[in-house]
């Protein structure tokens, strides 16, 4: 059984649905998150792992497979920061400090 990756929440202004649609169209093929999100003991995604994509209402919309190794690095070690709506939203929420996963 595939694990789930949920996009969006009530009140996100539709951002989750837009990001999920971009994944399903093949336009969004990578992501990042703060390392602190994994402090609860959740493991980093593994190569070959399959994830069921779920919209904000909990409806499965598709499946993806992890193709590359996920790794944790300091934000300051990254050489480029994509100018994307999700990064802008993340920066607005204070997501530019700390580490990427």
C-alpha cells in the first residue's frame, strides 16, 4: 500500500490544489521542506517509494514514485532558490530559515 502525500488544507486559498494540478501535469517534479518537519520520527522519502497524491478533501488523485535520494542540507548550502509560488508562500510563512529536506 502506498503512503499518502496530502496537498492543501481548507483555507489555503487553493494553493494545494494548484500545486497538485501542477504535479499531475508534470510541471512540478521536485519539492523541498524544512528538516524540522521530520523531527517527529517520520523518515525521509526513499528511492522507489510510491506516494498516493491526495487533495485537500482527502480524495486520491494520482500516484508518484520517489526517483532520487532525499537528503538534508543547510539552506545556506543551496546554490539556487527557484522563484515559484510555493516558495513565495513558504517564505511568507517563515520557511526560508533552517534546513531543506
